[in-house]
């Protein structure tokens, strides 16, 4: 519990690569902090030493095909470590947690992107996390071409990012479907605007979340 006598809340930030998740996690955390709460920023895949090592495997190139199901199992091994060792203890202490990607990324990337059956993802979710879920999810949405234009100015693409455009179109679409399905926790931001404008919209959302 925090000073206000409440448990913390989990805010996840989602979207395809290049939409500005990393650019906005600290902005969101600052907002929470200014409202008087302690906050931690974390990410997936990753967030603990074991989960960061698993992230290394997920994003690396191997001279062997990696199946969508393999990615799924690796992601959930890391996620269990992350939720049990970092996220839940922080929430129990009353801290807020801002996480760059979380469970919805698996439905988007491994489900819609790789074509892994949703039932398999649901089963693993239930088995590892039960009914644990984010309190709020901020989806940064932008066209695939624009998002990749931003990324390509910065760095080389990793194993997953070298997939074809259709892969990312399916992922973007799946995120929008989930946002429609869960309006109580999703807020969608048009991430094709300038960073300043994106952050104005995020501030309005944070106001709603905090109050
Ligand atoms: N993955 C998965 O498959 N399944 C899962 O369940 C999970 C993850 C959890 C993790 O990569 C990979 O793991 C990811 C999905 C997969 N795919 N791949 N590969 P990551 O954690 O490194 O995530 P990422 O999406 O690749 O991060 P990113 O490349 O850092 O993108 P971003 O965080 O959304 O964008 P950014 O770094 O904040 O911004 C990119 C550039 O755009 C930068 O120069 C900014 O200054 C600029 N930017 C940001 N916003 C704007 C606006 N509004 N206007 C102009 N320029 C902007």
C-alpha cells in the first residue's frame, strides 16, 4: 500500500515498433510521480536478469528457424519471472508500474503476426498469470511505413523487425481490435502526430487514469 492507502496500478504501453513507446514511458512515469505516487519503469521482453537473458534469445539471429510457439514459450517464461519478481511486489507496495509492452504484444505478434493459435496463448496466459492483467493500456497507433521510417533512421533491424510489411499490418490491426474489445482499459493515441502533440493526448489520458 502507498501513502494514499491504495495498491499500485499497472499501465502498459503497446504498439508496433517506432510508434514512440520508449520515448513516452518516462513521460508517463513522470506524470504518475508528479501525482504523488512512486513508480517504476520496466519492459518486456525483459525486466529481470533472467527475463533480459531470454530477451537476448528472442531478438537474436540463429542459423535455425525459430517457431512462433518457441517465441511464445520463451516470452511467457520471462513474463512469469517479471510479474512475480518485479511487477506484483511493486504493486503490493503501492508503487505504480509503467511497462513498455506486455501480454497484448503476444496476442499481436505471436497470435496475429506469427499465426500461433489464440487458444494456446490463452492457455499459457491462464497457467502463468491467472487473471492478472494491466489496469490501463495505452496503444500508440501509426501506419507501418511511418513507424519504420523512424526506426530506420536510428538503427539496423532485428530478427523480428525484418519480417514483411504484412506481418506488421496484422499486428497493428490486432492491437486496434483488442482496443475495441476492451474499451474499459485501452486508450488509443494517434502516434503519427508530433511527439509534443502525442504527449498532450497522453497527459489527458493520464489525468483520467489518476483521478
Ligand atoms: N515482442 C513479441 O514479439 N511478443 C511479445 O509478447 C513482446 C515483444 C512483449 C521487442 O522490441 C520486440 O519483441 C518487438 C516485439 C517483440 N519486436 N521486435 N523486434 P523492443 O522492446 O525493442 O520494442 P520496439 O518496438 O522494437 O522498440 P523501439 O524500436 O524502441 O520502438 P518505440 O519504442 O515504439 O519507438 P521509440 O524508440 O520511442 O521511437 C523511435 C524513433 O522515433 C526515435 O527516433 C524517436 O525519437 C522517434 N519518435 C518517437 N515518437 C515520435 C513522434 N511522435 N514523431 C516523430 N518522431 C518520433
